[in-house]
C-alpha cells in the first residue's frame, strides 16, 4: 500500500471498539475498498509472520484460521469479504481486537 494508512486504521480500530453489534455491523457494511484491502493486508502480514503474536493469542486465533485465510487471500473479491465481515462480525471483532494494537505498535516503530 505504500505509506502507512493511519486514517483507515484509526477508523477500523474505532469500529472494532464499538460494543453494539447492530452499529458495528452497519459500519462494517459501509467500508470502502481501501478498508477491505487494508484488512486483507493486515491479515496477510499476520499469516506471514510480520505481525508477531504471542502463544496465547495464536491459540485464540487458531480456530478462526479458515476465515483469516479467506479474508487475506487476494483472489477473494471485495463483495465476498464484505459478506464475510457481516456474517461473522463477532469473530472478526475478536481477531482485530487482538491485532490492531500490534499494528499500531508496528507503525509507531517504522
């Protein structure tokens, strides 16, 4: 993506902090292609090991690895990604509540 997408990441971190499932789902439905691309890139970095998780966090994400792989795959279209985000909003929220602080720390270090 080039330069760090701090504004998009700030919006994503705000969305995943929202407690109301209905509000979170409606905000996930309005994400742009850039946001979906950012989500895919973050998950790709997670799978490749660029974002390092501790053992406990890896265990928490292990049962969601199929969803993570589908969302991170470049061949997956934006409509499919959006549908998956809307179908599994609580799972995606769990994943990103673990990952987003690590991404912020990574961006601060670069």
